[in-house]
């Protein structure tokens, strides 16, 4: 039996907990607590430690899905959760004030991890804000010499999340994407 671990990260409200819940084949573990400060204007709860879910593949293989808290004050969890991870899903909320700032912030925060693994990026809430466009994210990534797949995803839609994760798995091991 093979086990693989991938990490979901990104800013508050990008949809990490939602995406893991959409994808998981078992009831997800969440550590959401009532939000305080600015976060509660966005949504009632926020992840304080981690999310966890499992995606079953064909045969005995499964992918362990770990989500980080978005809030920077819990960033000590980012390294802990990344340990042993094979790939990263970076979710960005297109309605945030400056999604490119978020992009660069997370690419920099996870640069060591990204250096050793593979990454895919999912842009959420494009139904609410259609700008910036996917090609604008590609242009930003080119500036920092990254060629990363970028998907438009609604974290509530299992199929959207699944396509993005399959692309990541395929880039890790063409036998896995299925
Ligand atoms: N309209 C719209 N809503 C979305 C989309 N993707 C996710 N959401 C909603 O956005 C919210 C995301 O919340 P969470 O999943 O808690 O976000 P998170 O990234 O885990 O946030 P933290 O744990 O606080 O860092 C949920 O209410 C989702 O239903 C999308 O593409 N469009
Ligand atoms: Mg969360």
C-alpha cells in the first residue's frame, strides 16, 4: 500500500478547508474555531491547526490531504504540516485586495518546499471576480521563473478540486494521475 501526502495552503478564505472537504473520501478532520479580528468579517470560522482528509486512488493507494491555517500567526504549522509532503496545492482567492501579493508571499514562504516538490495553483471565487485572469497569474509566475499549472477552481466543487489534484499527482508520477 502506498501513501502520499499533499499540502493545501493559501490565504484566509481561499477555500483550503472547503477543498479538502469536497475531495475527501472520509469525513474530514477540521480544526476550525470561531474567527476573531479581521477574519470574522470574511467568514465565521478559521482553521487554527490543520485540515485532514483522504483521497482514495485505485487499488490500495491513497493520498493524505493536509490543509494549513491561512492566518500568518499560525505559520509555525506550515513547516510541521509540510514535512514529508510530496506536493503543494496553493489556493488563491481572486476577490482579495491583491491576489498577486498573496501569490508571491506564499511562493516565497514555501520556496524550500517548492524547490523539492511539485506545485499547482488554484484560483477560487472567479465567479465573483473574473480579474485577474489565469494568464495574468502565469505572467506573474514567469517573472519569478516559475512554470506552474494554474486552474480556476471552485473549492465547493469536487470535480474542480479533483482535476487540479490529478494534475499535481500526474506531474509527480504519471502512473498516479489515473
Ligand atoms: N463563490 C465562491 N465561493 C467559494 C469558492 N471557493 C470557495 N468558496 C467559499 O469560500 C469560503 C472558503 O472558506 P474556507 O474553506 O474556510 O477557507 P480556508 O482557506 O480554509 O480559510 P482559513 O482556514 O481561514 O485560512 C467557503 O465559504 C466556501 O464555500 C468559489 O469558487 N466561489
Ligand atoms: Mg481553513
